[in-house]
C-alpha cells in the first residue's frame, strides 16, 4: 500500500516534467492567449493513477484529499482518467467511424493544405451516407420540411398543394403547431398512425396498432433502447444477445456498453450469407453454457453483407425463436434496398402473422426502420421508428417511461419519417416527380450493386457474393502469408493493414472486415456502393490495381 | 424448487383464463381484423414469472425450453416481463412526464370527446415547452432552416441575404452540401467553431477550443454521456454523483439507469435556493461513507427552482470542487433567462478562468447548453452542445469514440444551434427584427416571472421565492394534516394528491415537488411561467381559489 506521504514524494519527483510539457498538452485550449496557465503533465497524472490503480477507489479519493490538504490542489491527478473512467465504455468499438476513418479525415486535411499524394481526393466508401456521396434528396420531402420549418411559405404559390397538405397535417399534430415544441415521447400521434397504416399496406393487411409504434432518433436509438430493456442478471445468468457475424458494429458496441454477452452466430458465406438454423442452434447451445441468451438479432437486408433473406429462411428463424423462447429483433432499415432478381423483402412481422396464431400471438418481436437508408438516405435527420409485437404490457409501460426521460425524438426527423410512410399518392401533384426520383435512385443503386459485384469478381484473390440488397459489398480477400505475419507483428488485424495501405496509396476509404467480425482466418472489407457510378468505376479499378500490387509485394 | 412438471401443471391450471382474457388484452393489436388470435393471458404469464422468479435465469430458461418441447410454445411465458427486464430501468423515474401528465393527456381526450368537466381546457404548466404554450419562433432561425431544408429557396427574393449566407455556410459544412448527410460525430466543424467564438464573446475573451465542443441531441444527451463516462466501481467504490435537491429529474433518472449513487445536497430555500458550501461538505462527507463521490452537478439558472447563483457562490463551488477533487458539471441551458434585478448569469467557465491558473488549469468542467430554452425555445429540434475543460486527453478520445456509435446529433438541431451562437449582427438585414423578437420574448418572460411570484405570494399557505431566472416557480405549499394522512394512506406523495386534485378540478397540470426532491416534510410544486400572460393570470387565479378550497376541505 502506498501512504499519502509516498504519493506526495512521488508527485514531487514527477513535478520536474510538468512545466515544459503542459503548454504542449493544452496547446489547443490555451493557444497564444493565456500561456501562463500551468497544468499537470499528462504523463504525471497517468503515472500517478497507474501507481494508485492497485488501491481501492475510496482509498484513492482519500489520497487525493490529503494531497489537497497539503496544498497541491493545482497539481493533483485528474478526477476522470482512462484508468478511472467507466470500464464498459472502454470496451466499446465502432469500426465504421474507427481509426481508418480518422486517418481519412486527416489525409483530406493534408490534401487541402497542399500535401502531395498519389491521389487528389479521398473517396469515402466506408459509411452508408448517401447524400454525402452526391445522392439528391427527394424534392417533395424537402418541400414539406421547409414548409414545416417556416410556415409562412404556405402562402407561396411555388409549393405544390400536396406538400402544403402534409405540412399542415404534421403541424396540427405539434404543440402550438410548431416543430419546435416537444412531441409526446413515443412520437407525434398522427405520425404513429401513418406509420401503422404504412406497415399494414406493406404487410398485405396484417393489422398494426399505432400504440405499438415508437418513433426513434434513427434506428440505432430504438435498437439500443430495446437491448437496454433486455439486459439483466449476473454471471451465468447474464443476458446473452445473439447477433450475426459479420454484424453491424452498433450491436457489439451497445452490448459492450450494456455489459451484455455477445453471442455470435455465423452467416453462411458459401450460401450468399444466408442464415443456417443449425448454426443458430450451435451458437445458442454454446452460449447457454455461460449466459442466458434471450434475444436474436437479424439484419435483413444485411449489413455489411448485402444479402436478402428468403421467406423460408425467415419462417425457420421465427420457429427457432419460438422454440427457444427468444425475443426477436429485426433490423429492417434497408427494406426498399432490394436489387437482385428473385429476391424480395419480407418483413418479419408479415411472415410471423402468416404463420398463424400459434406464432403471431406469442413471439415477441421488435422491428426497426429509419429515414437514413432506402431511396431517401436522410441520415442527418435521425428519424426512425420501431414496432413492438406481443410485448408484455408492463414492459411496454416501462419502455414508454424510459423514452420519456430523453423527452422526444427530433421532430424534423419525425416529420421526415411521416413523409416516408405517407408519400405522394397517384393523382396528387407531386406523385410523378416523386416516383421518378425514387425509381431513379433505386435503379442507380441496383446498377451499382451489380457493377461492384462484377468488377470485384474479376480480381484474382477477391471473391464477392451478389449484392442482393442494402448498400454494401463484403468481399472476401486472400492475403499473402507475409502480409498476415507483418500485421500480426504490428498488433494489427491483417485486413486493417490492407485497408490502411489502400487508403494511404489510393485515397480509398473502406472498413476492414475485422470491424464487423468474420470467421477466423478469413479477411474481408466492407465497401458501400454509394459513390456516383463514374467514381465507383474509378474506385473499383484502383482497388483492383492495388490488390494486385499488394499481393505481388507480399508474395 | 419447481420442477418442469410442476410448471406444466401450473400452466394447465391457468389455461382456463386464457381465452376470454386474451382478446381484451390485445384488443389494440387485433381489433376487429383478426379476432382468432389466441394469446396468453397477462395474468397467467405474470403469475408464472412470479412463481419462477425464485429460480435462476438459466433454470427458468430450461423450464421454458422443456415447455416448448412439450408443445406448449404458444402458451409459454414471455421472454421479456417486468420480472425479467433490466432492473435498473425499473428504478428510473421522470416526473416531468409522469402519471400526472399522462392523466392530463387523457383528460384532454375526454374533453375532445365531449365529456363534461368543471373546465374547458387543460393548461399544461408542467414542462418548459415554450412553443406549445404559444411562443413564436424567431423568424430568422426558421428562414435559415427552411433554406437548409430546401436550398432551391436560395433563389427566392423573399429571403434576406443574411439568412441565405448562414444557410450557405452551414450547407458547405455538410457532406454533399445536404443536411441529410451524417455529420462528424462531434458535430459539424464550422458550427463547433461558431460555438467556440460565442463562448469567447460570452466569457469576455476566455479562449475556447472548438475541439472541446461536442454538439449533442439536446443538453440531456450531453449530460447522460458525461455521467456515463464517470460511472465506475462497485459497492463502496461505486461512483457517487452530487446533485441538488430539488433537481431536474433527468439527473436522478440517468443515475438510476447507470447504477450510480445519487448524492443529494440541498439548496437553501430560505436564501432563495442558493448553494451552501457547508451543505455541500455535509453531503460529501456523508456520501464518502458508502460510495466514491466524483462529480458535482449544478443547474444555473436553476431548474425547478428558478434561482440565479451569484458570482461569489460559483467561485466557492469551484474552490470546493478543486479541494475535494470533484468533476464539475454545469447545466447552463437557461443562460439567457435571467429576469431579477441585480442578478446576472455567470458561466462556470468564465469564473473558473478568472480564478487564475491554479484553478483554470486543473478543475475538470463540462458545461451544457441547448436550443430548447432561453428566447428560442426550440425543444423539438433537440439541439445542444457541451464544452469540456481540462479533460484528460485519453478520456476525450474515449468520449469521441462513444458518441460515434450513435453516428451524429440531428443535423437540423446542429444548424439551429449554429444560429443561436451566431445570430444576426448589427448592420445585417435581419438584425432589427431578430432583436425585436428576442427582446419581446425575454421581457414577456420577465413579466410573467414577476407576476407568478407576486400572485402566488398573495395566497395564504403558498410561499414563493423570486423567480430570478429559468422558466419555473417552485413554491412551497402548506398542506393540512388530514390531506397528508389521506395521501399516505393511498401510498401517494401528499403533493401528488394535491396536484392530481388540482388537475381534476381545474384542468391545471403542474408537477408535484416530490418529483424533483425536497426536504422531508415540505411540499412544493413546479409551475412553468410559460402560458400566455392572460392565460397565466387565469391559471394563477384558479390555483389560488383551489388552494383555499383544498385547505378548507381538509381542515
């Protein structure tokens, strides 16, 4: 045990580092204006907390207090350090905005500052951010949003009547007829009604109760909220959540933060990333040895894998969930993004209800949708909804209470969600333009999905499943043994080494497969199909060239 | 221990309840369309989970699986029940949208359906929702938002040039020049720069680094994120967070959810809800017996109490935090809402820097602002920012990573935050209108703050401190012993009984003091000053009448 006296000596010994380090450390804050500020060296606080980390928190607190009493307040260790912060937060990883993307941003800055590189721009194919890649917003949606923001525009002749009608209806649902008012925490009532009617149309008449709809801050918010409800128990009884591998890293990040057990099931790459019930069973049995698996998450159409699950597969998954008493979570944010011939989107809810009351009356399901994907790609608005089916009424009351703490989802995002579920209808003035824009975007995505698959499969050492849906390809790449060895020596995932080199040499920003999970010994990357066609062709051609060069270099 | 055989018998015994209960229970879902669906009775699942709740989760899982194998899948207990859900979520309470507000919404529906009541409308004075109470948005802000939503409006002559300039600048900062693109997770860079310049102006030149600014989804998001970083340890070492009593219940709700220890310090009602250092000391010493207090939260101007802390008080609080090694969290969302003569808003950051390098170089501070309050009241946009000072660089990297999982705060809210920190300047075309609107709103609030205090203090048994700032009064009410007894018999807080009766008899919706915390044996309510002046007068007059009647009735 360290006595407070020892700590004091320790600090004295460290003090000599303080002065010449501090100005650098807080360079951002102090800049030229207040260079007299003297701050503790990060090294000194780090070392101190390291040296104290064997002590209990209360004991450390005592030591800090003793330090204060000794008059060293200004040189005390920070309250919040990497050692004393929330440990579960440290475990969180999110590759889609991870180190490779940070480096891409840095390279962009270097290019702007005139740095010479073997390329003139960074092409970001790391994130499903359609507008950033040049996709145009749907005119009707933006007209209604402008009208909602500034209702004085209702008097303008330049706005079509159906846009005014939608804006009027949304504003009627808002407190004080302003989108600046809080909404009900579950979302604006008339919008939840529109969502319910949309789901009924989509699912061929299966009934939907607006009371089961919760508007959310993007789909992520709904997913995290549902996971939060499900997590309980300790040790062997701790909640396990089954997620696909590869997965969208929101899931692993949320599970890490909530301290739940991540239970992996592998998608079948050989069968176009489909789900195998035998693999679900294996995964579940294994998990039951050490935790309490309670929910099964499915992303369909798939992210990062781009597959579209068949109706048969969904039915089997539902049967499996029913048999094993698992709560189903269906992430269906790409429901309009289906490109491949013979593929069709089937919502989990529709299949569930077609399976009859034995299932539709019992299986608990939460499904998620968003304004961020499909043909609209309005990520910045953070709109979304979730529908809960067969949820226990007491739990639902708890859910409603929980979302009320954050007051309400952003109202502009709610308005946008309303337009997505209630777009212009035949006969309305905006219908033709809307359909033209929608079709153009979806056809263009379909074309790029095919293009991506085709070109990638011409490269020896790259193997790409059909991009049946969503916005991504997730090809397997063969890496030379020497590259794998080098990466391991660097403590890096081999596909991270590959993607980092790709970025530095070509300006192309992809996310390594290791950020999504993959079978041991296999390597992948996720690439969006979102860049404009001409840019996508350049990207694919550069990628092809890079892959060949990389393979040669390490062979 | 229950064997699976016993459970099976138990279920058989319960089955007779199933059929006639199910249709009622799922009435919402099934409505008239699919009345054939048979669902388990909520009573049966509840009883089952109750009876199983003594068993381990793994054992319960086993029983459910046995049940499935026996072919009772369709009658199995739910996966997610009140007994098996996240226990910390159950502890969360949020009075501002609690039972009294739910009842108010119900009464509104009853009135709409023609029910006869002693009043014709519900007056909601429960939540700081300015637009819902008729406050008009700032024209300039909404013009810019319309331009950002639908940039085709840039060609319209009816929009002023400064609005176009702001919209252009914001759109330049967006991916693909669209507010539909994701922003950087920390927020759009040029907006963070504008925030930094605003803080420098506000604080008389104290430097602000845009890298210390994080744009957020309302202030709530920033506060919860900071608390999340701070929580660690178990048992005696568990993080304690000091919050004022009365408090804004976001804090208690977030602490419950995070499993942190809520450490109460009482504001001094006799001294106009000021902070006493001796009380902080008492609270801290007591807390150190059972947890590890690491942060001190201050709301200034105060919610629900409406006080404005003096510069001296803030300086003492900072010294206390420095001495006791506490991380400071300053909730400053009402920074423009200061009404009382002699009161002035002092930001914690400004005072901290005026105290010299001994403090400014060491005390860790996070401060929060929002688009929801002040003169703009744009709650629905969920805009906000936080500034972190002296945060450990490694922790900051973790913070940046953590916020990246949720991708980005809503971009329309970010745009609005930009306008708040960068409003029209003298000489710009919109300046005069902007200033006129801003001043009118703030003067009106000041008038209503005074009116509320004056009228409330004319009622015997109501004692109201000056509403120096923010948007609330939090008067103390004297309740007759008989009313207190009746409430206790009902298991209700006495001020809840009072507020519920007030709602039923007059249509006025307030929040009981028990939802914010108060000294034992004292009773309060929180009332916003937001209703339009004429309606506020009616409200206060009805309240006065009710209080007198209530007092008589129970005396």
